[in-house]
């Protein structure tokens, strides 16, 4: 009997689709097929691979409305955000369609007149990806596009909550002529599929976006076969508001960062660190704007905050809010909920907390929900200490119009992505990734294709 996952709309609890789970034998066959197809795909010239990627991007845009609605149905995010994610997803395909033609080698002057040294790049092999539920389109294309551009074959296991977007994207890739064994998906339990990926002799690289504990496990399990790994892991982003900041602008950017996808992103502002001279004014302005955010089903007009993805995520958010209040945090707005456990629907209204301190769990653990905790600081050294007081180092933000303050914060914040007066710095042409326990490697930009390439040098003698 074939087992399946039920994909439900987290805003309504309605069944969207049932997706069959692949057997172990089917997954093993898919891995072998990907490995065998690599031999042919890697030999196709870069301009032809580039053309396939451009065709794929165009096909996705032709089906943009369908994909966005599908994403909202399975993920819950507002339709406007889903439409934006489709554009974000294709921006990676467009970028790497061009980078495919820019995989350069070089020559190195030899130490002998009779020698010549040539350095070249070649595709690494079959790439296995595991992607998260919060950005089911962009997190897949951000991995698939550079892999295919480099000449690698690609297989992905999407999140159990949101497999439909990935499935449709890969169907569209096949429709434009990318061979079925060159880009594939498999459906299954994350732990089981992850172990198959890491132990497979066919897989040469693992790329993963998700939690740090799972990432650590994948790294450990990949060591036995010396696989290359790219890991985009957890975050706990600080957002610093300096004394001289434009508060209205800082508030608008804080909302853009914090409440995107109901706060369920790895780069959203989780800790709002505000100078003591402006903390009251900033807190009041932020709370007033947050009160205006509309909560509901992402398919409804003007909804800005959708549901929490599942009960586990909901319980984590609520526990952090309650623990902070018990320890003295003040609720400026929010701390309200709309829950139907029987249907599996969990809404958390956007919440702003003031008088937060560093002992609270909300300051120590990634929240993944629409909660903005505010803590004050006296000087920049204290702000940096609070910001860096985390094992994570993915994204950080600060707001100031003073170049000395901005330069100091840039130099002292231990984060791979930093936004200076910018709450939305992510883009396909920049290197996305973190420091410390937030991951290994970069995705996007010219750096993003290197993890899919091996470097080889040829020494020619007796010339």
C-alpha cells in the first residue's frame, strides 16, 4: 500500500492534496539515475545549459499566478508575498543562466620553460538538496539553478508541509526540455531521506536550508563519504536602532523584515535593540504601525499576516511570549491568538514587547513568529555585545545616518549579511550565508556557483 502525506492549508485546515511517499527503492533508483545522467549533462556546453535555464525561468513566469496560489494554499503566506517569491525564485535562475557562461579557468606561469600549467573547473556531480517549507520556491531554485548551470544533476527533497510548489517547478523544468533525470524530486521523511542522501555513493554534494541541529547531523553523516556541503542554517537577527536614526523609516523597515511570512524567516529581525534615548518613541511608533497589519487567510485581499505553519511552531511562539511576560516584558500590542486545533489552524497576531532583557528565551532562541521584542542599550559597545550574544550569525540590521556609527557596527557585528538602513538586503546577485552556527558556504552571487565546481589543474611538460 502506497503511503502519502496530506498537504493542508494552514489557514483553513482544508486538504489541498495528497502526495505519495517514495519507497526506499524508488529513491535509490532516482539517485542512480541522477548519477548516470550527470555524465551527459555535464558535457553539454554552457551556452546550451544557459538556454535551458532561461526557458525554465520564462515558463515559471508564464505560470506565476498558478504557482503563487499553490504556494499560499500549502504555506499560508499572503498571496502578494507568494507572487513576490516567484519573482525571487526566477531571479536566481536568471542570474545563474548567465553565470553558466562565466565558469572561467586560468593559466599559471610555470617555473620551467618546458612546462605550461592550466587550471580548469568542472561540475562536482550529483547534488542532493533538502529545502524548507517557508520559501518552497526560492530555496529550491537558489540551489538548483547554480547546480544545473555548473553542469551538475540535481535531486531535491522538499519539506513535508509544502511539497507542491517544488513538484510544480520541476514539472515546468521538464516541460522546457531539461531531462527528467537531470532535475528530480523525492518525497519522504526528512531524517530517512537525509540519511539516504548522505550515505549514497552517487551523491557528491549536500545542500540544505533549515535548522542548525539538522544541519549538524547532515554534516556529520556526510563525513564518511567526504561529501561537499553547503548549509544555510538558523538565524537570530538583531536590529539596532541608533540614537540618530530616522525612526519612521526604521519602523517601516523593521516591519518589512520582522513580519514577512508572519516572522517565519531565517533572516527576519528577531531582537530589536534600540538606544535608550529613543526607545520610547520608537516602541510607540512601531506598535501603532503593527496594529494596522491585517491577519487572515493569505488568499483574502489585503491580508499581511498569515498563519503559523503548524502547532509545533505555534507552541514555540506562544511559550516565548508567555515566558517574556512572566519575566517583566510589557505587551504594547498583540498577544492575541485565533486557534482551531481540530482543523490545524494557528494564527498569532503581530506582537510587540517592550522592556525585554537578555535572560528571556525570546532573546536566546530563534522565534519564527510575528513577535518583535525590544531591548534598550546605552552605547554602541553594549549594542554589539547584545547583538553578538548568540551562536548564530546569519543576518543583522542597523539604522543610523552617521557614517562613523555605521562603519563601527559593520566592523563589529559577526553576521554574514548586514543591512545598513535596509531591512530587505537579499537578492540573487549577492552572497547569502552566515557565520558561526548559521552555516557553511554562500548561495547567490558569483560565490554561489563555486560550491558546485571542482578545481583541476593540468601541468604540461616537455614542451
